[in-house]
């Protein structure tokens, strides 16, 4: 399916006459990717008639194409991520007609360019963990371990866990916090990301886009992302 046909399908979903079933894409600035071909879409729709207000539509997916996953920005992570994992596993477990070059992307509204933008999440593996338990599993309390965790919470609160469980808490501008307090001050071998399950998908995408910018500067970001509750 070509991108223009995908956009037409997206408009059809957004413009659905059933007002109980809608999808509002998250907004980002200056996406790295704005143009794709050979794509097929999936939709995680906001539907107040469904349990958890969520409906997954994956009928148009073709395993050999790039997958564009459209997630309503109002969904909470603890509701949307299980559906995203289901889609990931469907593609990863495909036995036939597999295209190793095909990628998975989240679709967004790139408000700076007034077009669609895409965030690649092909290599991401999500893990659900209770608060603090994943810190122990990662061995952050080991003084010789150079792992650092950035934990995103509601109300713009960010916890940063350094080796030996040295923890700092911040609130404010995410870009400034990442630049001044994390990426310039740490010699970490690996940075892990954790997201509170009560964050909206919009909040998640905002953080992902800012992390994406920094990771372009050769910062090592782990493929595993923790969803905490």
C-alpha cells in the first residue's frame, strides 16, 4: 500500500461518522522521517464503547511492508502498549513472506512541517514491571555498573537513577534536563528508559522524540523500555 492510500485510509478513520470511535494522532516537531513507501496501517482507536476505550484494527497489515501504527494520543500506556506488543510479535513471529528490511513506525502529526511524521520503534522491546523492581533487575545498585535509567512520570516529573542507586528528581523542560543533567554529565555505557503506565501516548511520543534527537549524537539507548506501574 502506498503512502497516499494510507493517508486516505487514515482520513477515513478520523472522519468516521461514528463519533464514539475516533483517532487523534500525537504531535511532534521536526520528525527525522516524513516520507515512506510500501506501507500498511494498523489503528489503535479511541472507542468509548469498548473496554478500556480501545479498539485495535489490524486488518490491513501485510507482513512484508513497513507497518504504520496509528495510536490515539489519549490512550494511557498501560492500555495501548499491550496492543502494540501484539502487533510486534505478529511481525517478529512471521514464518513466511518475511521482509527483514521492513520497519515499524508510529505515525504522528509533524506540526513543524504540517505533514505526517514517523518514529521508528522496530527494535524496541517493552517490559511491564512494578515500580522500583526493574531498577534492582538492572543492577543499578552495583557501583561498578555504568547503567543509567531515565524514568518518566506524570506532571513532567523525571527520575534519573545513576550507579549505586544515586537518584535525582527533576521537573521542568525535558530537553534542558536531558542535555544538562544526563547526557553531558554521565559516562554511562547504556541508558535505559522507563515510562509510567499512566502517561498518555502523547506524553510518551514527546519523550521518545526528544530521546531520538539525543541518540543521534551517539548516545547508547537500550532497546528495552520499561512500562512501570
